[in-house]
């Protein structure tokens, strides 16, 4: 995860730094793992929301693809039980960085309720709006990448076709030169 993508989280959490107890009831990541002692050794007790999100980000990025898939399923179950900003941000993070969990477009769907909450605090709404803008940009970049890959494949196919034609022309030229050589010998 790029440092620039953590900037919105950092700003959000610095402003809400005094609200560290806000998400205290959120299900801790790692609680659903078989070896809870190993999970607790890796996961520190964060003091702020920023620490919580950064710690979760580090935890999530350290998982294998299979573990990420399982974590995403767990996040969705957690969100069904306890729908709050922190759980939504965890699933948005997962969807944003792990293709095995889903697409950024799905992450946008998790942010829409925050955007539509007229009674919510302005900072949360701004943060969700900012995340949506970043996710939409990510989607645009992915579309651009797909287009470039298709163009590259097309250009490679065309290059191979032109190389075959060039080889055919070289063969024809060689054949013509050989015939000229035979005709010149016959004339002498």
C-alpha cells in the first residue's frame, strides 16, 4: 500500500485522535483465526483510530491470498453484525488492495451509506467522499491498464505478422537473386 493512500486515513484519525474508544467494540481482526496466541502476538493494542487502521493494514498486507479471502469473508460477517465506520473502512481497505476480495467498485458501495448519512459528522462524510474519489481514480487506472494491455497484445500480434511477411519477402528476394545468378552464368 502506498504511503499516499494512507494520508487520508492519517488525516482522518489525527482529527479524531481523541475518539480512540469510538471503535473499541469493533471485532478485533485475528479473533477468528485458529491460533489466537499467534494473532495476538502480531496484533498490538492500538491507542488511536489511526493506529487501529494502520495496524490492520499491516496485518492484512501480511496475509496470503487464501488468508485474505477468508479475512474478507470474516469482515463481511462482522459488518453484518456491527455496521460502523471502522468496519466499513476495513472492508474498503481489503477491497482496495486485494483482488481476491473484490473490486474497488464494490468498495465504493460500502462508502455510499456514509455519504448519504445527512446526520453523520462532516469529517466522516468528507473522508468517505475522498475515498470514493480515490477508488474511482483507481478504477479508471485499471481500465486504462486493461486497454493498454489489449493494445500491447494487438501490437505484438501485428509485429509478429509483419516479421513473418518480412521473412517471406527475404525468401522471395533470395530466390530472385539466385535465379539472376543462374541466368547470368548461362549468358556467359
